């Protein structure tokens, strides 16, 4: 069994970005993150993104808005950033408070500044097989698989979770790589049998240690996207101890997909700068 070490690869990617950014004379590429409210998990993610963006050499701004911010005020903030010369990437931290229509917000970010890849234009491009900005978590998963030369073409990939953030875009990315993809969700019948057929199994359900070794085909590649907070600890959807005995490759939690997600966000921001 081999560990798919997202922390190391993320560091390597950030170092490459740091070198590229140091060669840019004049204003550096800019990333703006908007956080509405003070959800503790979102606070942690946003601070981490800000810290790493600065470390690499980006201009980084965080716009913290109160949780009762109106949809109109949030749209105005996005509009200002859409027009800002020094901002190349805009990210609205999810989830948003319930009184805000997430779809309206995702539509408002300029597609060329949409470094999260959630604008319909960017999702449509991915679906058509010529992506521009790919959502960061699926992009990070693919990059990690490629780094370790995991064969994807012709393999059966089973994805647990069909969210717009992970499962759906990942299904298209893997299809583009010629995998045969099955997308599972809470209404899937016999989840275990689906998992047992997977050469590559990716779990993004948010169900702590739900998948144990009995779900796994011998030699499967197992990717754990889940982040579940339990008793001050973060654990994934995969029961690492039992599954690692059967898998050929496995991601740890933490240290797997989380750091890859941030690395892809920073890469997308440099790409947005270059496109401009
Ligand atoms: P969502 O809650 O939006 O989606 C969860 C998905 O899992 C849904 O499609 C749901 O099905 C499915 N699901 C839930 N329970 C089961 C079950 N028992 N059997 C089969 N399918 C099930 O979550 P996200 O996609 O936003 O996130 C998923 C997990 O990944 C979370 O733990 C989150 O914290 C983590 N995450 C980690 C990231 C990282 O960088 N490492 C980035 C983004 C997310 P249905 O659609 O039918 O409800």
C-alpha cells in the first residue's frame, strides 16, 4: 500500500507557483475571498487560503461580511471585485446563509475570475471536455492520481456523493480521462456492491469512517475527500486502518485532498492572471 501524499504534492506545487510569481514584475496576481458569517469551519478554510496565498506571493484579500448581509449587498461586493484591476480570482466561501440564493451568487462571479470553477460557463466547459477553471477539489484529486501515475483510462471509478463541489465535476473529469464512472448518492441501492466493483473509489459523503475494508476490492485506489470533525479530531469517510490493508493507494485525512484543494485554487488564480 502506498500513501497518496497530498501535503507533499501541494507544497511542491506551491513552491513552483512561488518561483513563477517571483518573476512577475509589477502588481502580483490577486485573490479575493468573500466570507459571509462566521461558520467556524469556513473561518479555518478562509484563513488557511489567505495564509498560503500570501506565502506564495499573491495579493490576497478577505472580505468578511456579517451573516445578515443581504443578497443585494453580497452581489454589490462581487460586482466591485469583478471590476477590480488588482483582483484576478474571486471565491465566495460556501455554504452561504440560507437567506441567500447560492445559484444567483455563483452566476454573478465573472467566469474569467471564477477560480472556484462553479460558474455555469466553467462547469459547461468541463462537461464539453475543454475545461478552463476546474473546481479545486476534483482538480486536486486528478492531479494527485496523475502524480502517482495511477492508471485511469479504462478503469472503473466509483464516486460517493453527487455535489456540485465534488462528485459531479469529478465524474466529468474522470470521464474525460476515459474512466467508466458510477456516481452514487443517498438513494443508491446496494452501495457496498458498487464500491466493491471500483478500481478507483472516491468518497465525498461526509460520513465518518463509513467505508470499511468490506467495501473495498483488493488493490483498489481509495481517495477520501470527507472531512468530519469528531471529538476535536478530523476524520475522513474511509476507515483508514482497515482499508489501507486492502488498497494499493490511499489518501490520508488530514494530509490528502485538503491541501491539494488549496494548491489548485492558487494555480487557478495564476491562470486567471495569465488569461487576463
Ligand atoms: P454534500 O453534503 O453537498 O454532499 C454529500 C453527498 O453524499 C450527497 O450527494 C449525498 O447524497 C451523498 N451521501 C450522503 N450520505 C450518503 C450515503 N449514506 N450513501 C451514499 N451517498 C451518501 O457534501 P460536499 O460534497 O460538500 O462534501 C462532502 C464531504 O467532503 C464533506 O465531508 C466535506 O467536508 C468534504 N469536502 C472536503 C473538501 C476537501 O478539500 N478535502 C472540499 C469539499 C468538501 P444526496 O445527493 O442523495 O443527498
